[in-house]
C-alpha cells in the first residue's frame, strides 16, 4: 500500500505543475485499479533486470529504480483501458517502454558527459561510460525480449524495432548540429519526433494492441502519443529558458551550454543573428559560459521564443486530442486527455 500511495503521490505532483491540476488529479483518481496496476509495473521493472550481469544490473537499476515520471508507461496503461482492455494486460508493454526510455537516458548521459540524473550521480559517474553504454544496450535487448514474449508481439514487436531505429536517427541528427547552432526549426522538429515522440507513439499504440485492438484505433493512439510527445518536448525545452530552477531541478540554459539549439534559441538567433558569434566563442572555450548564457536567456525572452514553443506545443496537443476522439468516452480516455494537457501546459 505504501508503494501504491507513493506512485499516486508522484502522479499528483506532476499534475500540480499543470494549469488545471485539480482536473488532472480528479481524472486519474477515477481510473479503476490504477494504483495497484502501477505498483505491479514497479515490481516488474525490478524483475526485468533480475538476471543481468551484476555491473549491468547495478547501473541499470540505479537509473530505472530512481523513479521518474513514468509518463510513457502510464499512457500505455491508460490507452489499454480506453480501448476496453484490463490495465494489467498492458504492463509488459509499459515496462518495455520505460526500459527503452531508460536506455536512451544512459546513452544520453555518456554523450553529454552528464554528471547527474534524477537528482543523483548518473550511472556513468559511478560505473564508467563503458558500463553505462552496455547497460543501455542490455535494457534495449530486454525490452525487445519482453515484447517478443507478450500476447500482442505480432503487432508490437516490429513497430518497437522501428521506434528504436528512429530514436537512434534522432540522436544522430541532433549530434550533427550540436555545437554549430545551425539547426533550423524543421531539423529541430525532426529530432523531437525521433528522440521523444516516436516512443510516446509506440507506448500508446501498444496499449491498444494489449487490449486486442487492430487497425484505426491503434493508429489513432499512435497519433495521440506522438502529438503529446512533441508537445511534451517543446515545453521541456522551453522550461530550460524560463522555468523556476528549483522546480526544474537543473540550471537554466543547460541545453545551450551543451551546444543544443532548441526552438526558443532558434527563434532568438533568427531575431538576433549576431548571437552566433558569441555562441561560436562559447563552443571554442573563448567566452564565459555564464555570461553568454545570460545574454542568450535575455535574447530568448525578447524574441518570444518561449511563447512560440508553448504555442506550438498547444497545436500538437490539439491534434493529439482530435485523434483521441476515435476512442469511446470513459474514465481512461478522460485521464489520457487531462494528463496530456497537464504535461504540455506545465507551469513556468
């Protein structure tokens, strides 16, 4: 019971950051069997790494069991319920989604030299880059094994493989432009679709497959998932320039200091091209990072880059909601809708 209450509390805290926290919380509370299903999810996340080599297991569990929002698993569970299935039927796919997401974080921390993840030392800091990369690889293979053994493997496995390919392609595209600040809005959105939205889309579609749905319903769920995935990332990137650092859990301008051009910065560079010279000096180590970050943060605010990201996030959320209309009304669909709005309208 304690673990169930903790999970529900985490969901509520996430909802409170939205513009309509009471509606999101109420919608989640109306979903039958959600707390115990989430507790079952946590148990299976632990069991999923039970047979890993000790160092791989330690590095993987250090991240996987550190918590996180569990957004992808939750949308998979809710999608299953919205399609008429038992929430528990979606747990294998929800576990696979979370393991895949965790693998990408282990890899990202190595690529970015990230020291901290979820408020604690990153796995790469404790076990080294090699073990962290291999642990991520192990989690990807474990996710595939779980789906291959699940009842809807015929529908879910090949799309998961395609999603993993898109994740890698999105990462490579981001690396191509890293440090150059030459990314356009179009290439930025390609990265977002590959690195973030593709897994959201698979997770929600998998909920439909778990419920036995075929054809238009899983397609609508995938459209919904990709839409909220794009919106989620847009808001996340905007938060890097405008959030309360205490709520964000990291220093503002982290993406900038890592050489990543997200939509707010792209809009600022369009409005103030001279910033590119300052950013070039920053990447060459010839300018003070804190000073340049302050200049860029101010330029982003003047250009309306944060507001542009929020507006685009709302557009993608609207398209996602339109896709959700393909599903019958009920507590699960309402919870999906409210969770999506809460995630994509997080407070700044």
